[in-house]
């Protein structure tokens, strides 16, 4: 009589087909969307049990490394980015996360090193997100930031200088990565 509910011993367990196919992948290449449900209930036979255990192990590993910070700020990823404005007349990107990164914006300021006052808009992907900011000569000023200002690869943070000289404007952005 076979014992289907008995746990196989690690040293006796053969490499399953699923584990063999996923051997060279790491958790960075696994997307949450790959763990979706298709169809109805599943009634596996005894040959499928090792593969199902491998899938559970993969999902548990992904969850342990990603779900901890899902939707929240990731500790130790805070940074300040400096951007020298090149062409203030257009919506110039000052922070563009890559891939699936999301940045929660904590603060944005502009340093005006020139002799003339300047005014600027803060934008996310071409959409103005606050009041116009006026920066006096040789001073710095900061935009009022909402706690929910988050930017991604397709929604970069941008600056538009309404007046002033682009070469005199240095933008500083404080941000923290958000778990996805």
C-alpha cells in the first residue's frame, strides 16, 4: 500500500520538473502577476505533489521577500538626488525610477544660484501637482509635497521653469523606495 500523504525526505527527493525549469531564476525575476488563479479547483494526483510543493515554496519565498514592505516604504532606501536643470522651458525629468521601482517623494527644493528670481512648476508625467514656486536670487525654496506623491517609470517627476535661467537651477529630491 502506497503512502501518498507521507513527506518525502530531502535527501531522497528527486529534482521535480517545476524546480528543474526554475532552477536558474531568482526572486527578482518573479512577478506577482505570475501567481494568479486560472480555472477551478485542482485535484492533483500523487505524481503532482512534489511539483505543488515546489510552487508553494516559490510563492512563500516571494512573499517573504516582497510582502513585508508591500505598499510601504522600504527601510534603508531613502536618498537625495540632485539634478542640474538643462532646459527649463520644457517639462524636464528630474527623477525617473527604472523597471518596477516606485519612489515616494518626501521633499523637492530648487536652489537658485543666479541673480534673477525664478518660478517653477512641479509635475508628474506632465501633470502639475502643486502651486507655482518662486525662488529668489541666491536662495532655495521647496515645493509643498503631499504624503501620497509617488512616481514610477511611466510617471516621472518633472520640473518646468516658467521664468529664470535653467543653468542657475539645481533641483534636490528626497525620496524613499516603496515596496511593490
